[in-house]
């Protein structure tokens, strides 16, 4: 079976009936922003739909979180599952106070390493032998990153989660097989992941499986200290990030802290190991983990650009303010047939993730966005109001995505806008390197 793979980043494939006499493709789709929205393009002239970042707002968010982590003496490891961009990961390390990144998929880790990011935590379980062989290869790749290529002057580091002894054994087997080839490697740190309340991955806190998992890490560390080491406990509840009330989020994180402390005590009692680090937290709750005194590292990601869903949370008084910095630029493509002045824009759910609900219109809280399919959305007066929409054909409409992480995953690039979203221009085109890396 012959299969052709056509990537938006690859040159177009010439096919019969689609080429000139000399065999060259006669039509090249204008898919890249270097053609559609080159550097210097005013916001008002953007070809849409386009994913854009307000760089000024993003940098303020970055500085706010950097100062928060410094003030509370906490390590900051932002989650790159948000932006999936090696360039943004390096920026966070160089200027945003980050010591490294989290990723959720091995493909994301490989994309980060290819972009020169040298401290990576895969905050997820990997158990298939083919994938574990790639983890071992990644340990070799990170060992080979030269000092001058690093974002910050720290040693390369690779860590991963395990939640059962079998996962530890499978990881070590893959590392041993790689080591036997004579390849240089860095040791892989293993975090015990506990189920912190989400009912997803993770061993039951302080239970027999959690203890047995750390015992397996300790056994292999004793036998092969150059291959594996105990990194600590991963205690993260993603569902808590979007609990709307502050009281509800606090109740959840109080339990997470209790689970982490109980597990740390069980590891000490039954395995005899001190736990060097407890890591976790997200944009919705990091102030609570920080206040606990139990966590040494924070993993928020969305704070960098924010989204509509986080804006729906009741505010924690201790939570810093972060500005919306991520938008889907769209345009009015039709006046439609509505009697309330609602218009059709060219950004359907191919352009923004709707798993947590629809986007909102930046600067126009009196309007709402209605789903009308893959390529269309309606911008109309919010239900119960008589707001005037006041939009004409080709008017630019900035949408605040409902969920930032999967919205990034819909694009190959994001446009960095300098000078504000009203009168700014494209300052840079940022590659979303790990877009589609769900493997």
C-alpha cells in the first residue's frame, strides 16, 4: 500500500492533472503566515481566521508569574501543553523565571527537545515499549545538547510519571536496552503520580501501590543510579482548575495537599526515602498549592495568555491578575438574515476549541458567539439584551477562545502582535512545533 503524507509545512505534492508541462506544481496554497500575514502586517489588515497573541499582554503575564514564584520561593515549570511552541518555552525559561517545561505527550517532549529545551517533565504515564524506547532516545538527545544552545545555564533533565511498579520496570528495561548500545544518556527521574481527586491516572494516595511504585524506583536506582532516580510526587487535579467558586477550589486543593502529605509519609515509613519535591498546580489553583507550604514546584500554563473558561472562575483574592492575550482574529463574512443585527464571522470550530464552551467577543461583553458549524459563527446580542451589534462586512472581530490549549492545536503558527490589538502589527510568527503531537 502506497501512502502519501501531505503536511501544511511540507512542499506541495505535484500529481497528475495538477502540474504544468515541466512537472512543477502550478498552484501552491497560501497556507503559511509568512505569505498570508507577514511581519509588519497591521492588525486591521489580517487575513482571517488567524490565531494571534498580544505580546505586550503576554509579557506582562509572564513577569507577574515570575515575580509570584520568586516571592514565594517556588520553582516554576509552566506547562507547554498550552502553547506547544519551543520558542515560547525558551522565552519562559530565558525571561519568565521557568526552570523548564511540562509536557503531556512524548511527541510534545520530542518537539521541545528539537527546539533546544533541555529540562522536560513528561507529566503523564508512558508504558508501551515502542514509546519507552523513544523516552530512552530522548535521554540521549538531551545529553547531547551543547551548553551554548541552552535557554538557561542548567544541566539537562528528563523526568516522567509512573503510577505502578510495572511501569517502572518497563521504563528501566528500555533505558537498559539503550544503555547497552553505548549511547550517552542522562538519568531519567521518576515522579510517583497519585490520583489527587480527578479519577484519572495515579496510584491511590498513600496506598500499597504507591509505596510499591517508589520501592521499585528505589531498587532500580540502587542498581543503576546512572539510569534512574526518584524525583518526587506528582499531585495534580486538573478538574479543580475550573471549579467556579473559590471555596470549591480550596476544598479540592486541601484534599490534594492531604493526599500528598500522606503519601510522602508512607514513602518515608515503608521505603525509607525522603521525597525531594512535590509538584503540581495549575492556573486556577496555584495560589492554594503555594499557600500550603507542601509544594515546591508549580506547573500552571494558561496564565501566559488566559481564556474565557478561566475568566468564568470566581476570583481568589490572592490570585494575581492576568490579561487575555490570546485571540482568534475573524471577520464578518455575511450579514446573514437575523432580525437582531447578528452577523456571520469566518471562525467556526475549526478555528477555536469549543469543549468548554463558545468564545466571547473581546471588548464587547454585550455580544455572544453562537456555534454555526465548522467554518461559521454568529455574533449577536447577548440573550435578554437589545444591544446593537454594529458590525459591517469585513469588520475585524477578536474572539477570546473558550479553551486555549486545544485552540493552539488547531494552528501551525501564532502571530505575535506588538503595539496592542487595536493598532498593532505582526512582530513575529511563532511556530507551534508540537501541534498534533498526541502520540
